[in-house]
């Protein structure tokens, strides 16, 4: 079978096969349907282009669709939380949420939104879509046909529902443009909805989106790092740890004696060297030459004898004044004799305390002159020992007597020795261009290998403080000093 189609160019008739003609008509009908879909969307977009408020736009869409589709009622619902709320209804200025009609409409919209599928009731053919609430709407309010379609933007965000009069024949081709129009208008509609909400709701939604991204399944390593960083900061700001003051120390004996030259003279012999143990008042450390002193002693004794004879002669002659002068001279000579004898006795230098010779290597100075008061030896007992800790002035306020701590020497850093602060010098001293305070501490159980003069690092426990304070106090103090805060 063929169809005769008159040619516009000539009177020649063109015969087109029936099958080709059917295909052409089908493609033409499909193009007309697509054009109808776009025309409805363009019409709604043009009519609502000047509206900048959500309620005005929603009302305009409902009213235009009601006129364009010849619907009995068109309503628009928006998802808020877990429920759908009717926001606009055609030819209705105010929506009372207590009305049973509004509640039933919201139930039908939630039914559509939960299934994320278009609902048409009564459906022309059996389908797998639940229509219980839609059927209730139709039967309760005398609606002929109900069509609900979800509004999608990153998921279902609302529902557009159209109700038609009984007897109105609604075809699928007539409803198809609504899907296209809804997809094109939903982004602008939701933008205005979010813009018109009060700032608290917008703030809550933004935070909800941020939390959704944070708690969602994407970017696992970044989120894990962020959570770890947040936990670390919370721990640093709220957790407390022991605040340690770290400073260098030097071991020194509790007592120490300085052995000085008893008179001006020359070194005759040196009997000890540093490290030798000595006994108080018994061990001779060194000896000084006494020949000159003995000569002076002999001369003083001779003078004493001469003054004694003068006193006797004056007494025999009865010259009281001469006798008194001679007695005074005798006393002077006797005092000089006692001084010389004491110096000779102290020529064998001894220590007033027992211990170990710390300094005084005088073997190379035999025969060298010494003067009264020159320090020849330093002697101290090995036990007990004190730790002299040099604390910086920015830390001294946190050091108190009685605080505990520990120290480690440079020679044996693995051995930690407990200490207790006993004394803090009140006056600072300058060392290496820094102000330091000397803090003395006693050792709990010093090992046998401890020696005076050993150095290392001490750590004093100065109470419990927040970790963030311990880590930033130096920087904060520096900023305060620079900016005078």
C-alpha cells in the first residue's frame, strides 16, 4: 500500500511507502511532544522570571500550572527535616495547617517523596507504586485524578501535586511536560527557599551540610587527619601534665675547706695531689720553709732576754719608769715569739676536715713563693653531695623548696637520680650573658661513682599544667615583652 503525496514543485505525484510514512509520523509526534515539554517549562520560566521571593514564585507556579493544565488544584510541598509541609496552593493566599485537607495533602506528598517516583491515581495500568494516601485524597475530596511528582535537587526536596476534576481525561502525554518543567524550576525554587529562610535555619542547614561532609563516607584520610588533629588540640587545651623545669647542674659537696698559706714563705714539700684522701688535723698536705722563721725566733728570744735583764737592773736601782719600759718591751718580744712559733707549727699544712683533695696540684711549684691567704688546696668530703642547679630567671618563679625532681649526669645519662629542692639563692648572677639563680637540691640515693664537679641536666617537677600552656609559654612571654602587653 502506498500514499500519494502531491509535490510542491510539479504536478508529479510521489508515492511514499506506508511504513516510511508511519515512521515519519512517529518521529514528528515525538518532536511535538518534546516541543510541548519545553514550551511549558519556558512559559513557566518566562512568567516567573521577575519574582525574587520564594512564596511568590511558588504561588505563581501553582496558579500557572492550574490554568495551563486545567487542574482543579495545584499544591507545592517542601521537605523540612523528615516531613513535607505544604507551602503554596493555587488560588489560596493563606494555608491553615490545622485543616484536615492540608494534612491529607502532606501525607500524599510524603508517600510520593518516600518512593521517589511519580504517582498517578487512578493509574491507567497496574504498577509497583504505593498509592494508599493518593487513593484517600481522591475518595475523600472527590478528586477525579491525582498526579504527584517529586522535586529533585541532590535528592528529593519537595513534591508538586496536581488534582483534576472528575471526568477529566488525563493522558501520559499531557503529564510529561510537567516532569521537564519541574526539573528546570526546582533549582531556582530551592535557592529562593533557602534564601528566604531566617538566619537560624540557614545557619543550621549550612552546619548540617558541613557535618554531612565530615561524617560522610568520602575523603576518609582527610577526615581521619582532621579528627586526629581535633582530638589532639582538645587534649592539648584540656589535659594536664607535669610541668618540668630543665636546667644544667653541677655536683658539689655539702662542706668544703680552702687551705690557705699561713704566712709568706716558700713551698718546701708537697705530699698530696688531687684525689688523695686525707684525715683532719693528721695528714700533712704540704710544708713551707721555716729557716727564716727560726732565725727570727732566735732573734726575738735574744731580745726578750735583753729586755728581762734591763728590767732587773732598773728594779735594783729603783728606776720604776725604766722597769716598766723594759716590761713592755719584754711583752712585745714574747708576743713575737708566740707568733713565730705558731707560724713554724703551721708550716706543716693540714686540713681541718677529712675528705678528698679537690684542687691543689703544687708538685711543680716546689720552691715557689706563697703569700699569706693564698689558696693552696680545696678539700671536701665525698659524701654527701649537693646538686647546684642553674635555673633561668624566667623559670625561677615556678621553683619552690620541697619540690621533687631527677637528674642525669653527662657520663651516665641512663641513670636517673631523685632529688629534692632545699634552697634557692635570692640573688641572680650573670652567666653566659643570662641571668640565672642557683638552686640547691639534695640527692636521695647518690651512687658510689658520683664525684664533686660532675655535670649534667636536672629536671624539677613544678606542678601540673595544661600542655598548651607549657608549649606556648615561651612564645607568649616573648610576645608580651616585645609588644608590652
